[in-house]
C-alpha cells in the first residue's frame, strides 16, 4: 500500500469576515499550505474542495485565482464532515496511484450563506416540528445527565476548556477565555444548552497538502506526518438510532480507523473532535473509546482533557472555541494535529504527541441519524 | 493496477417529474442498477453521489430509503460533470484498494431547483452583463460558421439526429423526432441558437455499479465492461481561453484518457458527448479528435455520426434528446455505453461496438473557462 503523508498545512484566521468570500479565504489557506510544504503551486497535481453552502464550482474558483486551473479538482460535500472527506478523497487518489501531491481544501463563508440552525430544511420533517440541531443535542444532554448523574455545571467545563485553548490559538474565532459562570448565564438556546454551549457561525478556510511516499522522498519534505487512517461512514437509518447518549456511528467509524492504523484508543496522544455543542464532545470521546462511557465530564473536571492532561481534547479550541466554518472544520482539525505532531503548536503544544485523532460528524438528513462520520489518525 | 469494471447500470425515465424528488429518482436508479448487476443491496461497499442543486446530504437520503445507510458515501459536485466525477471517484476508491463494489449515482430534480440558464449567479460578472450559457454558445456558433464556412441549416442537423436517436430510447425526455425546419422555426434563444438547439430542463437519475477485478470474479458478473480511463481536468483561467471554436480542455482531457486507456480516437466505436447546445457537439467531437476540425457538420450531413454511421455520436439522444438532469448526465452516458457495449441497446444498437467514449464539460465559473471536463473510456 502506498502510504500517504501530510506535507503542508495552512489556514486563515477563523471568525467573521464580512468583507471576504469563500474563494478569497480558500486562496489564502491554500497558499499558506503550499508555503508550509515548501513546494511550488505547480507541483500540486490534483485537488479536493470540501464545502457545504458555497454553490457550484467552489474549488475551481480558488484554483483560478491561484492560476492553477487545469489540474483535476472535485468538490465534495458531506455536511459537517465535508472538509474531512476532502482529506479522505485526496488520500484515496494517492493510494490509487492516480496522483502524488494533492491539495485537500475546506472553505466556507458561513455568515453570508447560513440561514441559522433554527431554520429547518424544507424536507426535514423532524426539524419542522422542532427537532433542530440545538434541540437534538439538548435532549441528549438531558438524557446524559439522567443516565450518568452528572450536572449542568459539569457540562459547562467543556466550553471553558475549549475557549481557554482557543485563546492560545492565533487562528481561533474566540480570543478570550470564559468562566463556568459565563457559560451558565449566557443566553438559553435549547435548555439546558446556552449560547456558550453552541459552536458559532464562523467563516474560514483550511488546507492540507497530501503526498505519497515517493513524492515525500522526491520533495525532501521535512516533518511529513503520516495519515495512518481516514475512515468514513454514513449514519444508520432512523429506525435504528441507538441510545441517545452513545453514538454507534462514531464508535463504528473509530473501529474502522483503529484497525486501519493498527492502533487502539489507548495509543492516541491528543484528539480533535466535533464539539458542535458542549455535550457533543462527551458523546464523541466516549464513542471513540478515548474515555469510559458516562465518565467524560468528571475527567474534564479532573483536568484529564486539558493540554498537559492525560489525553488533551480539542487543544485547538475545537468548534466551540476555534469556530465552525462547516467545510473548513475537518481540514482545520488536520492542520492542528500536524502542527502538534511536528511540535510547532506553541503555547498549545501537547508534549510528546505521537498519535493524533480527528473526528467529524456531519449533521442529520431526512431519514438518516448522522449523515456522515469521519475518523482520521495521524502519526508522527 | 486494479482494473475497474462496470457491472450494473440503471436509470429512471428522464423528463419532467413534478410529483417526485431527487431522492425518489435516485432510489429508483440505484435499485435498477443493483438488479442489473445481479447483486444484493448489502453487497455495495461504498457510494458516490453526483448532483448540483439538491442541497446537503443528497446521497445519504437515497441510501437511507434503501436501508443501506452505514456505508461510506461522498457527495460530489463538478457542475455538469458531477455525475462523471461520481464515476471517477468510485473508480479511484476501487483502485486504491479501499472498496471492491461501489455505487456511482447521479440524481437531479432540476425542475424544482433550477432558476433558469438566463439567471446568472450573483458573483458571475460575465453572466450579469449578458454572457449567459446560451449567449456563450451562440457566439461560438457564429464564429464556427465564419471560420469553417458552414451554415445555420447544417447546424440544425445535430438536434435532428439526436432527437431521432432519443425517439428510440425509452428513457429519453423527448419521444418525437423533429425536422430541420422545426429546429429553424423554434423560438429564438440566443441567435443563432433556437429552443431546439438547447438541452432541456430535465429531472432524472442514473446509477452505475463499479467493481474491481477480484469482485467481478467473485460475483461472477456477466457482461462486465472495463472502465479503461476516467480523466478529469479543470478549465484554464480566463486569461488563456483558447480559440472559440476549439476546446483546449476537451482536447487535453481526451489525451489523458487515451493515454491511460492505451487507445487513440481512431479506436472509438461510439461516443456520448456533452451536447448542451447543438454547436457544443461539434466543438466536443473535434476537441476529442474524433472528427477533423471544422468538418463535423458536413460529417453529420453525410450520416457519419448516425447510428450505423462511421462513428455514432450520442446514440442515446444526448443531452438534446435524452435530456440533461445535471448530476445524472455523466452517469447516464455510462449507462448508455454499457448497454451498447453489451449489445443490449435495442433499436439504438451500434453494431460491433467495442470502445465507448463519454465526455462531459461542466459550465463556467467566475475566472475559469470551463469548470470541469471529464473523458471516460469503456471497453468491451
């Protein structure tokens, strides 16, 4: 098998960018990744672009601005896992022997395109009767509290941790730490979740350049990080949703990734997981097998998920702190893991990081419980 | 290299389907392809779904209806080449050794989503000042007439041929042949192009099931057709658009495909090409090297591109006759080629067909001349 490596990463400042668009952001992230890889733009042989709301030919518009049009590019969409599948498809093109050096880009100008989490899609019957995303996670939070005897106050420690990490990340949307009191007193969205339990509406782009073994040698790529697994699953149908406090799709996708990478959850040094809501982080890390079921919030309370803890979770700030420009999110997770595994994460550095895991879970679709889940494993 | 085969194909009736949606159409096409392949739904290991306007998680909605959610699925978008890239990405997943049996689906409920070719995208400056798709092809037609001394009357023979072929295709949007007089007297759209020179707004879905060599043997797939090449290129930037009557992107993509397949244009038995407008068929077959530059309309006049002619072009009816449900088009071309290469095309059968070529060219994007071009070669 042709091993695949990440040889360069880059991202824009995440945040509100009223004067920019997804093309412009995509160009900036791509050029940053090209510089980081130490290659010339013309050495890119193909590209994948993940986004959700940016319309036709998104990636082509980015390549045109760089003067790189001509190479194969495919736009991919898998809801909140769109950026992660851009990485996955890029890795498959390399493993197929089709290309050696491939760009995986994610870009989203969400502030100009998103109608808001509370406005359901016309064909989403559940959302139309009130089961919007915040409501889904609010129900899961309540059930989690009941099942495991934990409290609203303990849940507030997740946004506190992630926004504290974000304050150490120059590319993050949020620059200031928050206290548990601020989380608990922020505006209610769907009880028990408040504003600071929800990931924000963010613009941004992130890019990673992947290369096969031969290209890594040929380019003399320093600090290439191996993509040991890139697993994808579609959710189960609604008729078999599984328990509310555990995610079968996250669990199954993780098993695929661990098997491919030849590791187990005990080998993971740090994880970037899809904390679209505070409670989601608990569901994810437990589904991934990184923490025992029902015990994550106590682990957070004990500092185990901090940078410097037993298993740092979302050292980048995660979606809650770094922001969540949908298509960019999955690639930005890879950007963080690569920086951590290279030892270039500055104040956020996880000492001795050797194995990084990234997890995305795309939203819901009519008839599907969890439209798309990805787990990627990167190894130094 | 792991050779890739098409082991099953299916499609819906193309046309106006006011009472259906893209999910429903996608389910019908997928089930038809599964039946045609003689496999069980559960034998599909992964899927790609091409569409343009159907919103988030399109393919996931189809899988959920079939009860097949769980397997990896990626939605892909490359404008009018979206279905073709679903086929390409499916083939890469097989060549990578990631999956053995993969669905490539294209589906589009265009009548409910398309705002019309004359309504430009907000960020398409050229279209906003009048250079919409029909206008672009009208300019090309005029220039082609001037450069090569052919006439409007000769151009009318392209829709006549394609709609005659469509009348032999039970899945085609148009059921009736038209005369050259009817083409010339149809409503003007962008001079010299009239209504019957333009592909219609069509709903439909098409599906192909791809398999690697080992799976073909394991499944005992009868009549598997080899996908000998699946090439993709992004258009050049506007600053280097090339001559109006020749398509560098089509030419270059074809060279990629011929090289990969180990054939030349002289080996092609029949071609399905992207005749979004009558003049486009001439530009495509000449760019592909299937007919000499500037001579295609005379070739059509001599019957060379007819079923039974030297090199049948669009025996399915093409976009002009079969219809053009954007995401479905590239897969429907593969459906036609597989049926032809198996000798199952009924009244449309091209005798002795051995090598089929499919060509798509996706529309324009801001800054890009031709957003995405694909050329696929299938060999019996």
